[in-house]
């Protein structure tokens, strides 16, 4: 599905293979990422949740769990797509060596997107298992939360790869943070959209993470509506645009 | 004869800078072909165009009969590339570098493991197979890069300054391996600014300067055409004296004045030495064979290594 | 002292080159967190159950947490870099400076960074109307104390261990402390057994004192106990840092 399908149809799957080779030894880096969303769930959901009560008839931990799942998929994907791709592109010269083989910029862009998406998915699965055990999945629709997390990961991985090709130094990562943090805080993660004045609500609705959270929340709570395909289409679209930008930029940077 | 590499009027521009200014080339199968020239002569740009990672700005280029812009991926599948700066994957071990690189070429996992072991043997790195790349010496990294370039059993091996930055011993090891490849019939294309490297390895070479080809031929042909049989080098305690081209009559064909010495080009060094001693009173005198360095000096008015 | 100031000057010189990148996040982060947590989340937290508006509750918690985060970041990678990647510490030791000066100079620098961030934070708090007592001014020295309670032991660790330690440090120590030390909810919500761990963290001691200062009404003995506990972390941390620096730099 999504970037995996693209990767298996191009030579992108070879980048996936390389990354598995690397992380077989550095598994701690990936493993440690599982816990952050869980810590948030216990702290905000069960700790603070006591003072919040129910939102739309849903207990607070169950309300934020899907949001944390979507954020986990986003963070895993974006972190990998920006930091790792930037390093390989500017310092590691990893892609230079790949382009001396039959691999081309498309394979690199697609393969790295697939990997970043995969990392996001891993975190989503880890979180999902725990959240389900805690009763946060209230409907059989919840099974669709994982494919939804894949779409979320794809969208953010694609955008992340695209952005990574524009970063010039480690200082530029501050700019990435300046976008990510407000998105995490204001996209309906911890409270419903109705808290905002109407004008602001429309700003939040275009945030990619808001769409991701709506999508996953619809499934875990079983409130599936026609917004779901819209949310998914939006995320798929930004992912595709990101990959296309990355392919062009990488060709420009590497094939000179 | 089928030309593996065929170029006519090949040009490369970066903005307003012309790196390669219309060169013609034909490299045939089994040949060891060299680009000799100083830094900035356009050697690496030419190599990158041949490696299909740099689209030509003008002229025609055919590699293995194919168009590098349209069929880059297919061509690269049949080339081996040793870039100027090592691009080894520091996150992987020595052997993993070879294995994954072979996978990039579409080799099966089983084949590539076997191939990796053979290649590590060939470049004498078997004991370091499971070591990380970072702690390897410069010479070892270079050998690993060469092994990596051979993983797909390439028809053509491109080497961009294969021994720059290596100590003399490490250079000889690399030369030895390249010589064996040449004997096996692999076509070698290399750039260098070391004349000894060019003389050791190349059947034929072009001298590049300022993006153009100044001369072409085998090392011997070039020396015969552009230099004399021998050179007398004179060093002086102070400034070298100013002398004209015809100061020694027929005995000296050409004179080069370098900052630290005087070069007299002659066909009979032994006859020239006593005469030069008597007339110029140098501090030291050396008679040697002409080399590609002299060819380069003649063609460009500059030395190769500053 | 004079020598320590020279080491401090080095870090300031570096900071002067990159401060623009950090100022954006230093100013933005507190405003964003306060807006999201204090106002957004605050609108759905029930005041009657918590006993006070959520903004007032979370504001001092975030202030203490910021001191910790700035201190932790500035004592990890920069210290490792000065020993391993850029090796500035070796260059400094080739001058009359000694190990103690390097430790002191670096901690002075971290204090400066904490001070800048916390002052910006306090300004934002005042603007949001979350300061209710003149005691709040004392959160400035308190934040320095919190910062040092983290900076000293973390710089010891950064000097001693390889950079692989940073990933677990931030994900398994700093991040959980941020979330479970009374920053976002009262630690009494944590079940016994785990709650005692929260009480033992330097961050909880900082948060609790900061909360009493901004809301008014700190009690003397409780405040002294918090300060003494944080000081203990500083003293032991500095002692460990000097040992670790010496072990890595003077061989």
C-alpha cells in the first residue's frame, strides 16, 4: 500500500533493504521511540483526564488515544524523513554512491518515503496494541486505524522527504520544529475543535495532522463519516506532492 | 572496432563556467585509457558525464552504444565507478557495503554474498569484513571502493584519481590490483594528475587542460612527439641564469625555466652535461628520461602538481 | 574564577553565532504551550475538581520544565562535542585553564541560557495573567537551581559515556519526567509506588516550589526542603562532572 507499493514497483525497495541492514544493529534508536506516545497517554489521558471528564461522551484517554496514534505515525515518519535523509544527502554521500548504480532519484525518493512510512507505522502498531488493551478501541472500525496510520505516515513521510531536500544546515531544523510543535499542540490532539472561535477552526482544518487525527479517531471511536475519505485523500495528496518535489530536487542536487 | 565510449564535441557548463569545452573521444574495449591534467582541467566533469550522473550540456555522447540521458540506468548497470572522494556507507560494515551495493545492481542475495567474499579476497580486506568502515585507513577505503565498483562485474571501470591522497606503499597496492584487472580484460578509464600513474597503467591517454584535449596518444608516443629523449636538470645556488633557446645550438632543442631549476631538452644528455657545467656553473646536474610531466609542461606551460 | 569566566566566554562566543535560530523556539515554545495547554486544554479542564484554573496550574509546571529542558539539551551534545567531535576542551586545557574551570564555565553558560528562556517565559506568563504573587520573581533564581540540578549530572554523563546514551536519556528520563513530575497534573493521581519516584525527581521539587511561588503562599520549611534537595543534585553533579572530565581529558 502507498509508498510500499511504489517501492516494490521501482528499485526503491533496495533502500528499504539497506535501512533494515543498518537498523538491525541500531534497533535501540527505533525501539526507544515506541514509548513517547504511551507516556503522553498515561500522563495526559489518565493523569490529567481525571479533571477533564468526558468529551462527546468519550472518556478522555480514549479521546486522545487516536490523536496520539496519528501523532506517533507523523513523528516517526517526519523525524526519519527529515533528519536521516538530510544527513545522507548532505553529509553521508549515501545517495551519491547509489546513483552510480542503476538506481535513480525516483528510487531514492520512493524508497526513503517507504522506510519513513514504515517507521511511523511501527510506532502506530506499538501504540495501537497498548491502546486496544486499555480499551481505547471501541468499534470494529478500529481495525482500520492501522491502514489509516499508514496513510498518515505516507503523507508526512512524503512531505518530510520533500522538505529535507531544502534544508541546508542543522540550524534549519529549528524551522521544522517551528512547524511541527504548533501542529502537534493545536490540531485537536488534546481538545475538540469546538474550543476554537469559528475562524480559527478553519485554519486548523487544513492542518495535515488535524486530518490525520480525524481519520484515526473516526475509526477507533466508530464514528465513520464521509469526511474520512476526504481526510485520507488530503494526506495521500500531500505525500505524492512531497515525493514528486523530492525526486526533482534530488535530481537537481545529485545529477549535476 | 566497437567504441565503448564515443564522444563528439562533448561539452559541460555550470552556469557561465565551461568545465568541458567540446572534446572528442573514442575508447575501445579492453583498453586502459587515461585523462591526465591538473585540478580543474575538466577530468572529473568528463568522468561524471561518462558515469551518467551528469547530463552533458552539448555534443554527442554514446556509452556502450547507448544514450546516457535516456538509458542512464541501463548503462550504469554495466559500469563500475570509483569516485574521487570515497562514498562508502559509514553506517554499514565492510562486507555489508559490498552486499548492498550488489543488491543495487539487482544481484541475488546468495550471489552477492559469494561475490563479496571473492572481492574482499581480491583487495586483501578479508580480515576486515565485519569491521566498520570509519576506522579503515585511506588505502583500505580506496581498495574497498574499488571492490565495490567491481561487484557487478562491470565492462568498464571508471576511476577518478584512484590514488590521490594515498601514501606511496598504498598506491602501489592499488596499482597492482588495477593492473590485474587490466590483464583480465576490464576496460579501465581513469583520471590522474600523477604522470607515473598514467605511465604505469594507461595504454593511451589524453592530456586535458582548461576543458579541452591538448594531445592524445600512448605515453611513449606523447613523449616522442612532444619531448626529447632526455632532459638535463640544472639547479643553482641562487637564481637560474637567463638563457636563450639557442644558447647550446643544436645540442638543446628547448629550454624551460622553472622557479627552482632549468630544464634542457636534448637527445644526448651525456654530451650536454660537460658543456652545461662549463657555461652555467650549476650547483647540481641530473640527466633523466623524458616523462609525461615534460609533455605536459610543453603543452600547457605549467607543471602538473603544484 | 577568572579562568572559569574565560571558559564561559568561549561558549558565549559560539552562542552569539547561533542565537537567532534558538531565540525563535525560546520565545515561541512558551507561548505555544501556554496557549495550547493553559487556554485550549484549560477550557475543558474542570476547575472545581482541580481547585484552580488549569492555566494557573500548568504555567509554573511548564516554567520548571523549560529550565530542565534547556539545561539538559545544552549539557548533552555540546559537552560530548567539546570532548569528542570538535575537541575544544583539549584546546582549552592547553592554556592555563584547568578541568574545574571548564566545568564551571560550561555551567555558567547553561545558567545564562536558562535565565534567558525563563525570563521570556515569565513575560509570557504575566501576559497570560498566570502570575498571582510577587513571590513569582523568586522563580528566576529557582529556575537556575533547577537548571543546574540537571546540567551538572548530565554534563558528567555526557563527558563520561558515548553519544549513544543520549537517546535513552532523553526518551526514558527527561521525557517521562516532563510528563509525570506534576507538570500537567497533580502527582497524587499517580498510584502509590510510582508516586514516590515522582517525588524523588528534581523536577517535581522544582515544579512544586515554582507553583507555590506563582500562586502565592510558599511555606518556609517546605521551600527549604525543595531548595536543599535541588542543591544536593547540583553538588553531587558537579563533583561527578569534575571526575568525568578529568578521566576523559587528563590522561
